[in-house]
């Protein structure tokens, strides 16, 4: 696909003290027929959204600014395109703006082609805008149905620029989150999984973290993607290795990916349970860093799986730790902890006996289940 590119004037990015507070004046400048004035106005908007995050709401509620910005995505000047996509990416951190931008006809059809223009700064901006807009479920559906968006994002997974990779993965992860159609398109129709798996070993932490999150999103409640990831050599082993990563965010995302892979999937439960239970238990028992994803993973591994129930039940202090977690009052901690306990006890007399031996645990559980 060929794009005509106009000459770009040299324009200084405005300093904070030079920012134009009059949004009506900015809207007028954005519609100027003079490229330099148009570019200065877009760069001013970018600076406003970065230096003054509160301005994102004001810009979003302005009657015309966002509509004018979207029209600028049809510019034949790459600097205008980059600045416009960047402004939209920052504006799309506000839920109300995600809705407003997503409701404009043709916005995704004009954003998507920017992903394949040979300009890393422009590709980064377009991928960031799509990633942020995809946080909204209505936009997930619209973006997923946009022609070529998923193939183009997958193509960027092998980009030489790590930030382009990072943002393309983030867009795919957000599109897949709790969205079965997009999970299927990304994981099965367009076969992104073998392109994501090598990125689990990336030297770039953000690429590594986003790849782990994308696989977690693809595996969630999607049997075919669970099968596909589980069958790839070393996929599960690599995720298990990430449980001991130096970065806590990557540890949490790896635990979530393993939890989603294990959910009601006997083969994956067995494969993961052989070597993941010990590092998952370490995350659970580490008083300095309670990891709710580790509790979810242990709960899913134990569900209707006697071997995993045995392995988890043999971990020293696991039941005492679960009992302590019940007393936090934090539902993010309570719910997976209770599920873990229930699945460990199900049809398992030895674990039931251990649970019964923990002081006050039955009383605590009954109080949680029947607070009145």
C-alpha cells in the first residue's frame, strides 16, 4: 500500500508556558489550510494532554475538537498523523473519551492503516491509540471487526522497535480480554500464539510482560486457545519459569496465564501441576507480596484433580496461610483463597483433616459465607 507524504515544515513543540488555553481557538487552528499552523495546533494538543492530564476531560467535552482530530487522520503528512494519533491515545485514557472517539464513523478504518506505514513513531502512536480505545467493550467489538487490524497488529510483533512491539501486544491483549470473538480471531483464525510465545523471553521487560498478559487473555475461558498454547513445546515451561522472574508484575501475569490455562483443562492441569505448584505456593506464602493470581492458579489446578490436590496439600503451612488470608477482609484475596480451600477439600479426606486441624478455620469460613 502506497501513501503520499507531503513535505513537513520544521515546527518547535510548544513549551508548557506557551500552551494555548483557548480550545475554540485550537479547534480553528486544527482546521487551518496552512500545514504549519495545523501541525502546531496538534502538537499543542499533545503537549496539553501530557503536561496537563486534566485537560483530557475538557478536550473530550469540547463540542468539536475530537471530531476534528479524527478527520486529521486522513492527512497526507506523517507528522500530523503521528501527532494526531498520539493525542487520541492520551485522550483515550478517559472512559468518556473512549466512548466518544469510538462512536465516530470511520475512526478505526483510518487508524488501522497507520500501523503499516514505515514510520516507527507513527506506528507506536496508532498502536497506542488502538490499545487504549480497546479498553472499552463496545470498541473491542468494533476494532475486532475492522478490516486488517488483527493481521497488522500481529505483523508488528516482529518489528525491530521494541516500543512498537510492546504497544501492538498491548492492543492484542486488550482486544482479547473477556471477548470470545476476538480471542478466536487472534488465537485461531490469525494464529498469533506462535508469534507471541518467543516474546516471553524478550530482553525488554514491557514486551515480556505484555506478551504474558496477551497469552493470559487469549487462554481465559477459551478451550481452543488453551489447547493451542498447551501443545506448544516449552510454552508452559516458559510461563512457569516466569513465576520466579525478578519483576513482580511479570510474576503476577505468569500466574494468571497459568491459572487460565489450567481452568477445567485436565491436560494442562497435569502438565502445569508437575512443576508449577512449588513456585506458585511460594508466591502465595510470601508475606511481602501476596499474589491473588497465584491463589487462582492453585484453585484451578486443584479443581477435580486428585494429584494436584495431593501436591498442594503437602506444602508446609499452606492451610494456615489460607486461614490468615481469610482475615484480610479484601475480596480480591478472599475469593481465590476460599476457592483454593474448597477445591483442595473436595473429595479429599487427607486435606479435609488438615483443614479441620487449623484453629478456628471452620468458624471463619462459616462467618464469611453467612456474615449475618
